[in-house]
C-alpha cells in the first residue's frame, strides 16, 4: 500500500504544474509580462501539492482502514485503506493544483492584466 501511495504521489507531483493564464495581450509590454508571470509563478509554487496529497492520503488510509476493519478482516481493511489513500491523495493534489491556479490568476489580475482564463 505504501508503495502504491508513494508512486501516485510522485506522479502527481511531476504532473502538477499550474497552467499559465490566458492573457489579453493587447497593449502589454512583453518583457514586463514575462517578469510578472515569473513572479506570479513563484507565488503559486508556494502551494505545496505533495503535502496536500500526503495529508489527504493519510486521512483516506485511516478512514478506509477503520471501515475495512469494521466490515471484515485485516486484509479487507488493508485493501480498503489503500484504495481510500489513493483516492485521498488524488483529491488532495487536485485541490492544491486548483489553489495554485487561483493564486497565479489572481496575482496576474492584481498586476493589471486582463486574465481571460
């Protein structure tokens, strides 16, 4: 189970990158835009995707293990706990990625850009 969660977390971290916002570039200084985007990416990178995924995985494993233990034997508890951990990790990573996206978009809007999406 730990190996499955570790592999999933690794894949989520590698895949986890906030997409650049779509900006209306009319009248925008390209060099200033690139600097502002780099600054805003720095703020967005402070959102810890791996930590969020790990917390949700731990919660999922604990809850799944308790349910599994109440329903069946230790093998059932382990399977349910593992499945819940994987689901929790995915949910935690997705939530953190959305937060990263919001941070990036808000930062660019705050610097005066017209963020279209």
